[in-house]
C-alpha cells in the first residue's frame, strides 16, 4: 500500500483488489468494475507498476478520460521512484565493492609487515646453528611481542569495523567512572607505549557517565595509540577529563607531535584517510568517531597548547546524576 486517501478499503474490498496468495487476478488498462470497487492498472514502459483502486460513487463516462490521465501520471511517478531506488542500489553495491577493495589494499601492508617481522625473528631464534647472545635473543623476543600486539590491534579494529558496517553496533550502557576507564586503558596498553610516558589529568569529583565501557575503552586506546605514533620518541601523552557542561564530561588525549592543519581536521576521521608518512590502515579514528556518535556525542581535534594535537570527545553524564547536580546549582542560586 503506497498511499491512501479518504475512507480505508474494507477487508472485502481488499480481497477484490488483491488476490489471495497463489490465486491469479487480472485487470486491464481501462477502468474495470469489481463490485463496488473501480480498479485501474498502473503501467509504465509496457510493464505493470501498481494498481489504483477507487471506492464510492460510480465513475461516469466523461470522468474516465481524466481518470486515465491521472493514473498515467501516477504510474510515471512510481516508475521514476523505482528507477531511483534501483540506481541507488547499484551505487551502493559499487561503493561496497570499492570499500572492500580499499580495505584489502589498506590492511595488506599492515598484516604483512608484522607477520614478516615475527616470522624472521622466530626463525632466527629457532635456528640451532646461530650463536646468539642473551641480549640478541631478548631483543628478538621483544620484537615478536611488539609485532604480535600490532597484529592484535589491527584485527580488533577490523572486527570493530565489521560490526559498524553490519549495522549491529548498539551501545550497552552502564554507569562508569571516567577515572576507572582511563586506569583500565592505561594498564592494558603496557608495552604498546613504546617508552612514552602516559600522564593523566582527571578532574576531581567527576560524576559517573552512562556509556558502553567496552566501546569507550576502544576509543581511548585508539586515540592514545594514534598519539604515540605521531609523538617524538619518549614524549609524554596526556589523557585529561573535566566536566564541560552540567550533563557532559569532556575527555581529551594530547600528543606532542606535528599537529593537524585546520583544513584536515574533518577528513582525518574519514575511513582510510591517513596522516602524512603513516603506513597505518586509517581505521582507528573512524572507529573512534563512530563509537562516540553511537552515544549521541561528538569528537573533534584542536591544537594543543605548546604544539601537537589534542583529540577531544564528550561523554553523557548519567541522567539522574545530571538532574541532581542541576537541582543543587539552582538551590545555590536562590
């Protein structure tokens, strides 16, 4: 049923217009009477595109010609809508194919590089003919550990992206303390910090936020890893959190890298877009943006004081907590 006007058709009239499953029915291009119902086939380019059903007063002979003209216009409009939908499906299919090819190209190097390093290091360690010093063995084992972490991060991002594209991303919100999220992410990063100091500036007495802790942990992890990638060796990366509005907590990750020009601050969150001299797949920031927007919040990047980039995003304060804080502020104003 595409559109209706006036009194709806009765069950009996619907049975007259639309045959039951398995039954055959036909109607010509000229108006045909089916009891108290007038049926008219809508055709365009020689094929049926719909059916016009009129109930009520009988149509006179003089009214049939304008009715046919009206039905023809409806048929053309329906055909145009169907053609637009078909063209959209084709474009969507082509875009999905292009994205699939781009994804394979983007991650091929990221998969090959750590695998090659792991294979070379493990082969060296297992070769009985090589006389390696304890320090060399430790360095090779450390290299395997670091490259395995890179592979794990890439696989996690790919799984996250598959959830996004499959449309099954639904935040499972729980009350969470921002300090606990930051502490958990900091502890999990461990060797991935690669000698960078991770400092935190969490404002005191922050209210709990209503978020999916797993998704927001991925956001923080991706932003910290992004900061490490672009920070000078040994430079500190800082995670901050403060109450920006009565119902919003703002979290930030600051690096000491080259920063991001204003003209690129929107596009870096786009799928497969990378910064200069980056061999990454360009998934981390896109995933972070998608996870934050799934919570109805926003993410952006700005200049950091003293140089570098600061990625910021907002999180919603739990509703009952936000209401209580507002009541307290209102009572103080009185």
